[in-house]
C-alpha cells in the first residue's frame, strides 16, 4: 500500500507524519541540514577568495555559478537513477559525491588553483542535487498528501540550521580577521611575505571541508544500512501510466510557473546572501568577522521563519501565506535599494525570515497532482536552482557598472514580484485532459 494514500479516507485530521517511518524520516530530514552547510559556506568563500586570490566581485560570484551548475547538470540524471533504483540509492550516491567534493578541497589548496576549487564545488553540488531531488519528493510523499506542504516545510526547517552552521563555522575558522589595506600589502610585498599570507588564507578553508566530508561519508553508510519504505510512485504497479514523461509536464501550468518561481526564488536568496557581507562593509564599514556574524544572524531569522511558517500553515493556506511574505520582501528589498546604510542592512536582514517558506512551498505546490510525473517534475524544479548561478554574477556586473551594492539589490526585488504573482494566481492547479498527457 502506498504511504501517500494512508489516512486519506479517515474522518480524523490527517497526520503530518506516516506511522512506522520515523527512522527514514529522520535520516532524510538530516540531509536538509547537510546541504545547507556548503551552499551557505559559499557566502564565506566569496569574501575569502576575493582576498586570497585577489579577484573581483564578479569573478568571486562564479563560486555560486560553479556550485549551482552542479544542481542543473545532475538533477535529471539524479531523477533517472531514482526512477530506476529508488530514492535510497539516489540519496546514497548523492552523499558519496558530496563527500568526494569536500575532500577535493585539499589538493585544490595545495595547488593554489581557483579553478580547482570551482570544480570541487561543482562535485559537492552534484551530490547535493541528488539529495535535494530525492529528499524533497520523498518527504512530500511520505504521508498524507493533504499535509505535504507542512511536512516539507518541517523538514526544510532544518536547512537553515545547516546554513547557520556553515556561515558560523566559516566566520570562525575560515575568516582570519586579517584584512590588509593598500599600504600593508605594499609593505608585505617589499618584505617578500605577501605570497605566504595569501597561501595561508587559502589553506584556512581546508579543515572545515575535510571534517564535513567525513561526517557526510558516515551518514551515507547509515542510510545504506537502513530499510526505506516505498512511497507513492515506487509502490504503484509498473503499467504504462506509472512512469510519466517529460512532455506531459508542459500541460501543467502550475508546474511550469513553479519552475520559473523557483529559479527566481533561489536567485534572490543566493544573490542576497552572497553579497550581504559586501553590502554591510560598503555602507557601514564593519570588519569581515562582524559582517559574517550579521550573515549568521539573518540565517537564524531564516530558520525561525521556517518553523513559524510550518505552524502558521495550520491556519492559512500555504500559497496565500507565501504571497503575503513575498509582498513584504519586495518592500524590504526596495528599502535596501533606496536607503543604503543601517536601515538597508536591517531590511535585508529581515528578508531571510520572510523568504524562509518559499523554496519548500513552491516545490510542494509545483509537484501537486503530477502523479507518475512527480519524480521528473521534482527534478526539473531542482534544476531551477540554477537561478543561484545566475543572480550573483548579474549582481556583480551591476555593481561594476554602478559601483553600488544597493542598486544591485534590484535583482532580488524583481524576483519577489514574480513570486507574489505565483503565490496568488500561478500556483492554482488546473489538470490537463487525459489526451494531453498521453494517457
């Protein structure tokens, strides 16, 4: 029997969790925390590599491009693997890839090659793509479909725990707090110690990633040894309708618009966090460690927002709540554009609370009623994470053209405008006729 159909005929309020599946639920929910760590340590790496490799904001933004390209390239292969071998196999492969990418940081640091670091980040994200493609769909389907948004928001609430962990570890163990001015750089070059300083700054990134890779490898072994239940599609018979096909998905408007909304949301989130440290330093002139703690704080607000949204969804429809939050964020980012300085810093800080429910809610709304196309649809929504590769370079280019980090915040502001539309109108499910989906 499919866990998706459990309790649907009961008169009792639907349970958020499926009975008997708590261990797999726990192991998979932990993955939301694990992939939050490297994606947000990227925000630290951008600042660190600008220093250790002496690169521009645009080139540093390629850290996010390399990372999120891994999601884009591997999302569909991940779905195909899980379609053939199941969620568990896909998650284990993802964890092994993730772990391998972190271990590549050691040779990258030894060779002092920026491109090598970008490749390592691509491998980490390739593994994370397997994790996000599988975990989001697995959690959404592991129980009553009427509580899929709440269940997914609950699991996603642990993602900001990983985000906070990543930024805090980076701020404490990667940032040295040594920021040289032009005169100090010249003095070190004259003394012949400048290259040693740059190498030391690069080596600071190695240990946190090696420790992370070891934990991820051990978690892969735990999942490998655990029995997983079959969920919706895995439990259904293999007839002609059980597999679905990509051409069917174009006939689901709520799904197509969901892909666009997810692309823009991830772009807004990654772009905001990638340059928040720079925004703070440009307009308040605080040191990198203080700015790093501000970034940590906004990620705590993100986590609080996730748990708060999960609770509020008991009383408000998820789409409506997301629409209200999107309007608020549009206003907050506009304030950051118009009022750079401490007011702008505070406004950007608060956007994390209100963006917190967007990824899982867009995902859950986008895959609703896709039936046998759920895995493939979920993988395409994960591919939309490529938005995170697009926004930071775009914001970097705007900065180079205008010399204003505030003006570059127009990018996330426009993203939230579309998300507002999707929440109130675009997410409404309109099922296609059977003939349109090839049945």
